[in-house]
C-alpha cells in the first residue's frame, strides 16, 4: 500500500495543473470522511441509533452546503454526481412545465450534460456566445421570453475557458417570464462568490476539493419539479447517497469557503502571470474573457499544434494539463465550447490551479511551455512557421 | 474527530445486527480506498499520467469484480449504486426489445427498484410467490414464454427473508424463449456462490462490505441494451464513477470471496440457532425458507407487536435490527415482500449478520428478544394474550 498523502500527486516534482472537475481532496475532507465512516456508515433511513446518527450527519451536511449556497436546508439535495444533478434538474423542471411548452433555452457553452439532457427533455434552443465565450444577456433574455419555454439553463462560469456569464440579468428576465433558470455552478462554487439569482443550482464537490461520487442540486422551494424515472424515496438520488461522501463534500466546501477570498486573489494573480507569459509564444490565442473570469483557470489554443500531442509532451516533462482538443478513449470530438466560441479547436491546453498550486510551479510551467510547443510543432513539421 | 475504527459501531457493547444492504466496510476496503485516493484521485478519462493511473485502477477493479462474478471484464460496469443498477438494467434491456413487446415479468418479491422500473419501462407482469417467498419455477417460466415479453427479472435471494429463488430453471426457460433475465444478486454476492445463469446481474458493494455510492451491473455481451436518458460517455454511470469507491468495492469483494465458504457455514449455524430460539417465543412466525436461504439473514413476525416499537425497544437495549414493518421518515408502507408472501406484515424484525458478528452477540440477542417482545405486547395492552 502506498503511503503518499492521499489526494496529492505521488510522484515527487510532478506538477498537476488539471484540477478542474476533479481536484485533490482537501485535507479536511479526508478527515471528515474518516469521521463519517466511523459514525455514519449505516443507512440513514433506519430507525436504530446507528441509522439516526447517519441521518444527523447527512442533515448537517445539507445544512452546511445550504449555508454556503445561500439556500434553505430543505432546498438542497445530494445526487450521485454533477452530471446526475444536471440531468435530473433539466428533466424534472421541464417535466413540471409541460403545459408551458418544451423549449429549453441554453447557452452554446453549457456542459454536454445540459445540452444532451435538453435534447431528451424537450426542444433545445441555443443562445450563441461571443468569441470570449459569453452569452449576450439581451439575446438570451429574449429567447427566454419567447413562447413555449419550459426552462432556461445558463452556467455561472465556463470551466473550460473561465468566462463568467451574466446570470443575474438572465435571471431577471426569466423571473419576469415565469421561466425557471438552472445555473450550473459546477466550475465556480468554492472559487468565486456565487450569485443567489437562480431557481435551480448544480454544484460539484469533486471540483471544490470534495469527493467524486456525490453531487449537489439546490432547487428553490418556489420551483416546481416533477419526478422522472422510477418512483423512489429519494427522487434526486434513487437508493440514497453515501453519507460519508456527502459529509466530506460539505466539510470541504466549508473549508474552501473559509479562505476563498484569499485564494481567489492569489490564484488570479498567478493566472494573469500565465496568460501574459503565454501570450508571448508565437501563434497563440489566449482564450476566454480577460476580466470577468474564474480566478484559477487559464486556456490557450496554439496554431500548428495538436492538443493531444502537447498534453503528452508536457506530461513527459512532469506537467499534467487538460485539453479541449485531446481525445480520451471515448471522446473523439474536440470541445464544443471552443467551437461555439469560434476559436481554434485544436492545439488547446487548459490549466486549473489547485489551492495547493504554488507560484514556483506556475513559473516552471511557464518556463517549459514555449519549448514544448516548439517541439510539437517540430514533430508536425511546422517548426519553421 | 472520532478515533473509533471506521465502519464499526462506535458504542462499546452495542450489537449491530442490521447489516443487509449497508454493512460496515471490510478493513481491506478501507486500505484500498486510501491507496486509490493517493494513486487514483484523478479523472480516469484524462490523458496524463495521473489520469492513466486512475484508469488502470478502474480497469483492475472491473477485472477483479468480473472474476468474482464469472463474467468478462468488458461485461462489468460500475454504476452510482444498486438502485441505479436495477433502474438502468430494466430500462435499457426493455428499450432494446421494444419490438418483442413491453412485458416485464417479475417475481412479487423483487426490490421496489425493479418493480417501479418495470412500471415505467413497460407493463409489469407479476409471478406470485408462496408463503416461503419462493416463486414457482414453472409458473414464472410460463410467464416468460408468453407473447410480448421484453425482460424477466428474478432476484437470486431475497434480502428481507433470505429465500433463494430458482434462478437456473427460470434462466433455462428465458434463454429458450429468447428473453433476457436480470438477476438481482444484491443480497447474495459475497455471502453464497452466485450462479452464472443470468444475462444481466446487479450486485451491491454496500452489502458485501464495500462502500455505498457505487454499484455493479454486469451485462453479458450477447445481451442487447439501448441507452436511455441523455447521451453520455458512460451510459451506466453518466459523468463516470469515483475510482477510489470502485477500487474499494472490488478489493472488498475479493476479500469476502476469499473466506466466503467458511463465513457461510459459520453464519448459517448462527442463523439456525436464532431461528430455533425465536420459534419458542409465543405467537411468532419464523419467516422464509428454512433450507434454501441466505446464510446470514433471519426474519420473524410477531403477532400482537408493532414492528417499529420492537425495533425501538431493542435499540434501547443495545441491539440494532431491521424491520419490514417499521416506517422510516419517508416509507409509510409495510414491506411489499411480506405482503406478497401472505405472512404478517406487522411485528416484523430482521437481522443480517456481518462477518464480524460473534456467537456471543447472537446469544445475547436471543436472550433479550423474548422479554423485549413481551414488553412491547405489554405496552400495547396485549400482554395477557
């Protein structure tokens, strides 16, 4: 058995800069998980002392998450994960408004889970984004006001490029039109302040330093939802969720909220340094809004570079990064987000800084990136361009 | 933070006999989880070293579970949990056979998740069970052979009363009729040998000493399934599963399989002792098949007793038990399993022995139960009956 600190890269000197959506566990999440495994391993639906103790931990977790999100405890539900939250929110909110119509208004840069869920639940209507990845508030508001709209979905911030969306303005329009607004805050909760202008809000513990295998969906009490799928005691997590995971997620959120502002400015400065350094590399586009953005995400697209090759090249030199153009075993398509923005979909590299990422690590990354890009261009025979 | 051994009751002297569906973690599962948290916390779909390491752990987990179930690695899928496995299996297998019809043949004692999924996916056709909780193989086989059947579902063993079902015979009939058979082995895997006569098989890590928050669904390669719900890279677990949970589940299964036969005979002897002792209490029905049964489950229904009151009475005396007639906050109906068997649905108590349950604990339970029953009857004013 390995004795490396769980949740941290176990190879010395290695720099992990791919922390969006699956960050290392916060140390307090680890402690909370152990505590909850000791005290809350039983089924919280049972009547005996062990069951009641598990139920109390789960209630406490809901309460803590609700406080962090500006919601009431009974408005917060745990789900099997962020994708499950988004699927359930789109399906159940749309089903509850069948009479209003089947239209689901989305921005073009929503997560694939929202786009696919909209296709299944009704008729997807897409509000285009600009080259920075931002939807125009007036355009989306007009789409929300159109007849036959059951639901609108607008992410708080885009996890691939960092751009923050005009959630408040669109929510104003949605409220006036009587259309519920789903806000995907999976890339922003724990990193920046999240507005309270939402009707349904999905948040991702695995992104803020909590565990994967549990998600959060908050639904305002005023929002009607209709259960979809087979009947279950818990329509948001059929069969129930793991209490230790939910508890660890809540403790991690409290922990990251406690020093969020300091971490926000620290990481924002590092990201600005990276964006400035990378802009000096020839034939690069620094992607996403330079101002209204997540503090910890930086994204670039390089001309004459294959994204998968660049990820591999950096990996061999000790740096783990993400890419919107690298193919995993099962995803052979480049990022729909980059395509919707009209920026280069190949040669893309994305970094998301963890709370533990140091300035020294960022500087080392900036130092190796130009040569890595040059080597990949060399391999592709475009070194002289 | 508590320093009790995680996954074990933290109150000294307390006896936890409600281990069906949510057992304490096996110690090796705990170790495996820590190892996987160190080495496999990253997203297994990413291309860098951390992602590939997580993917290898996940592949290893699938391989280990497949070996234990007599399946091929590529036939095994992780899901968000046992209920999710059952929902997905019923929905996707039924959807793939739309042309055959919408009939879903089930036994009357399947889990609620199967019954509700069958109602949503098609038209449920129920094969009744006898007073021991067993379906008649000929009756169910005839139902499977009838026109218009898309899917049949028969559990391997009933987790509430322990009765083993004639899975082999029904699978013979199903194969001859070209109807896939879903076997819910959520109460039996890790406790008894599981037959390989299935087309889809669902198994529950939380029942065998692995974590909650992850499930297992195996589908033979010959079985057609159609994706249901929004498109996703992983149709069985949209968004992917937690690698540490899957790895811990697999290691726990290997561990319990390693001494399954010894644990089976040890616990069977204890359960026979309990069943014999309880039968001496006046006005009791010892429920389920005396022979063809799970080795670790024992269930009784007492006349003139309220199940919820008896669970509470035993809890106050240090014993945690389950009940098919106790109401949780959200389930106000008594067990549909007991109702289908035609036995008393009130005054029900169920115990499921963990691998760590000792003979001394079982004897203490047998010693306190008669007085607890008498006290509850006294409270209800039927002490003299």
